[in-house]
């Protein structure tokens, strides 16, 4: 058997006068439906199987152009459109220009032409499969004189035959291609009944032949499906210590679908080669190509420049391996630590009884103790090692491990989120009952109820990625219509993510009652007294954030928050994409420098300090109120200890720049009464301790910075 995965496909389309009759409920003729199906077949091959070769044969045309007619009389009104070739947009456009013929033709003659076409075109090529798709309504009388010859040629050449018509029915509404037959309509013409009977006899004689309805073909061609590939295992040795070695195979269980590769750039002039040009920039200014000694190899991590030295590049991960590092309780590794683009199933290698026995005992022991294994994985020699978690699974007496990649410590970013377990958010018993009922009504396991029966909605094996589908349709449309705007998203794609009709009917009446249990209220954010960038004064106008950003970007390049215009620098860097946590540290350092280290009189610095704190607070309200609340509490404790009560009251209390409450940001954990208590004016003689939130360090200033 050939190793190639290419297929040869010949589409034989009936375009005769008999195909101009209406077909189905769409109001289209059979000719229009047949041509549309053929176009979609070619489009799918172009986008998902570009190496497959396709040929198109038309019968029922007013002209004749085929090899059998050239060598022998007969086989009239049959046209071979082109030689067997990979699918092209030119072929799709040519098919789009085909018009209904004014003649009729026997489909058996068309099959003989198709078989001869395959013999001539595939003689010097290797294909893993050869297929003929015959699309006709069988309304033209067929002659069975050559039936045995056709069946023998199809079988001898190992050709798969698929017949497509609009007079097919499936047994028990099951669209299984092996359980379908022609409809027994008494109003059929005698010629059509005889023709269908002959085709049924033909597929009964051929081992690899099927019959299907054109409705089924249209439904299958509505979406683009990537070709299936054979699962290739990653074979390695699972080592536990130095003595226990288990031969394993890892298979991809689920991963991000890569439907398309990266798009390539081509020149508009097909006779001119594409030339890639590399340009060099420094601070957004074009420069000449620098010397290699002056170039530092690095990666961009967000807006940060991470340099890589030769020692990093020279690192080698060692030999290919899967080595156990430790066992730990399963609940010690939360699910949010799983990274990577998917997961793998690990099983013992075939034909290794010892490995199968040891692997089974290992999985069972881990499952009983609720343990998982932490392991070091090197995919192949000398590449970067990974830390993976191997979790035991036992299903239907089958033992296997699920393998997930884990992050290194420096890759983990810890975020603090407000707790949801609060009195204000605790649901009532009625709300809990309503929510439980809503969950039951929106159960997806029986959400699809159609002619095929009751099935689950959005299942993993049937759901197609709407994004990839839209890209395919857009690429096809652009190739065929290069000057026209792209059409809106196809309705069929929107149905992929739409709520099933059965679910809509279930919740239609209940949702009204549900809204009564959960009354909604719009919380208006309280306007600040002073806009960002400028404190409010009588007759002043607020400065637009975008104006500040544009002004600064045109005047100078900012890499860190400075002491001259800290609020504006902060806004600029935030919009530029700098990490908020990094900017917080810089803002806190500058504010402490103003308050505790500046040699300038406080009265002269007060407005700038207020403006800086205001900018910090407004941004924190949106991004991370917990950071600001923790810091402002530390600032209060520090100013109290250093006897700066008047300054505190002037900067924070008077301007309302204290804790961010839940009313201002849903991410905050501070209730309104806590915010009010925080603004209590401190007496200079008071020794009240406000360090419940602040961190206690020997050197307070160093800790805060």
C-alpha cells in the first residue's frame, strides 16, 4: 500500500435538461443544488486537503469532449472539464459558469467515461484512495447492457462509488449510508424507476459503494472539516527511581486546533518572486543594519525586553525522558495550574506485558491514595524540560494517566480577588431553588430533539470551531470575489453557538419568574470631584486623558514614572501596556518620596501629591483596588507614626482619597461602613493603631518602598 495520503476524486455531475426541475424545499433546481455541492466539495479540498487531486465530468451537455468519444463512437454529451489536478480557484470559477444543458445522457455512459478518465490520469501517480461521486436525479432512462462491465471496472480499480440523488430515504430516519434506498413513489416516471433500480443493483455488486440524499450531502458540506490524522504516540520510559522502569506511550487527548498554518505573503505579479525585507529600528526610528556584536538577542515579554545570553542558549535539557520527581496529594495541584495547549493520555506500550502489569498497579495505587505524580519530561534530547502532572484515571477497567504541563514558579502570577462569601451576596433559599431549577431547565444532555432523536448539544466530537469556519468561508469568498467586501457571518455558523430551540422553549416562561428572584439595579459610579490629571478648581476645564497621552508620546519617550509629571507618566505607561503591578510600585515610591523625603515645603507640593494619589486611585478602582487599599492603609499607619496628621487630613480625608469600597469597584472587599470609618480624623495625641492591613517591618519606609 502506498504511503501517500493523497486521494483522487472525480465528480460526475448531471447537468442535462432533466435537472432543471425543482428539488427539495429550498426552491432551487436539482442542477443548482448539484453544482453547489460540487463547488463546496472542491472548496473543502482546497482548504483542508490541498494535496488531493480532483477532476470534474459533466454529462447532459450540448457538446462532447472525452477520450472514449475520441477513440470510439458513442458517449455523446459528456465533457471532461480538465485534467486531474489539485483543487484550484480556477476550477471553482469554471464550474460556477456552467449552465444547464439542452440534452440528456445515460449515467452509465458517464460512469464509463469517469472510470476511463481515472485510468488515464492516475496511471503514473500514487493515491491512497480513488473515489467517484455521481450526482444525478436518475430521471433519464439507463441501459444495463454495460452494468457488469461497470461493476467489474470499479472493483478492479478499487474505486469507491458514491451516488447522490434527491429521491433517497433512510431507514428509521437514520442517516447511515449503509441503510438507505430509493423512495417508492408511485408517481415516478417508469424511466426513473428503472434507472434507480439499475443503480441499486450496481451498488449491491460493489463492495465499496454508497447512496445518499443530496440534503445529507449539503448538511455535511455546510462546514469545513480538517482531515483526520492517525494518532502518533510519544514513546518513552517512565522512570521511578533507578530500578522501576515502565515503557509508556503518550497520545494527544485534546489540544488547540490549528486549522490553518500561517498565511504566506505573495507578490501580486505571479512572475515575480516574493522578497522579504528586514528593517531595523531604535526607539521607533529607522537605523542602518547594526554590527552583530552590537545586537543583543532577546524576547519581548509584554512591553519588557528580556535579554538572553549565550549561556542560556547553550543550555541542554538532557536525554529524552519522563522521570518521576515526587508524589503528592491530588488536591495540592489546583486545576488552574494546568498550562499548555492541551493534555495527553499515557498508557503502557503495546506488546510489553511487564510494563502493562507495572503500569496498572501504579495507576491503581495512585488512585486508591488519591495521589498524582510530578515528573520531569524532556520531549527529545537536549530541548527544554517540562514539569508535568500525571493523574490516575480508571474507566471501564482501563487504567491510564492524564498528563498536564505545569508552570515553573516564576511563570505563576498571583492575583487577589474579593471573596464572594459575604452577607450582601449570600443568596436566599428561594434564590437557590430558582437557580437549581434554571440549571435543570438548561441541561444540554437532551437539548437537541429532531428527526435523528434526542441528543446532547455542543458535544466535543460534533462541535466545530465557528472562528475557523468563518475564516475558511471568508478565504474562499475573497479568492472568488477579490474586489467585493466580505459578506456577513453565515447564519449556519451563528447556529453553532446559538441556544438550542428546546432550551429556549423551556426557559421562556421561567425566566420572567427568575428575574423577580434576582432584581437588578444599576449602580452609578460616583463622579470624582477632580478629573484625572488636574485638580478641580473654580473655572478649570478637565484635561482629556487622550490629549495627555498624545502630547507625551510626541514630546518624549517615557520608560518609567518620573517625579516631574508622575500622574501623566503613569497614565501614558498604563495605556502603553505596562503591567499595573509594576506601575503601582513606582507610584508608591514617588508618593513616599514626596511626603517623607522631599526638601520642598509641603504646601508647595500638596497639589502635585493630591494629583498623583488621585491618578493612582482612579486607575486602581478599575484594575486592582486591593493593591491601593493595602497601600493606603500602610500610608495611614506611616503618617500617623511620623506625626503627619495634618498632612494626612489635608491629602486624604479632605479629598476623599481613602479606601476603595465595593460601591466604587466590585473587586473591592471594603464595605461602605469600613470606608467611612477609615476617614475618621486622627488626633495628634491618639495612639490608635491602623496597621491591621499594613505589613509590619523593622524599617517601615524600606518595607513600603
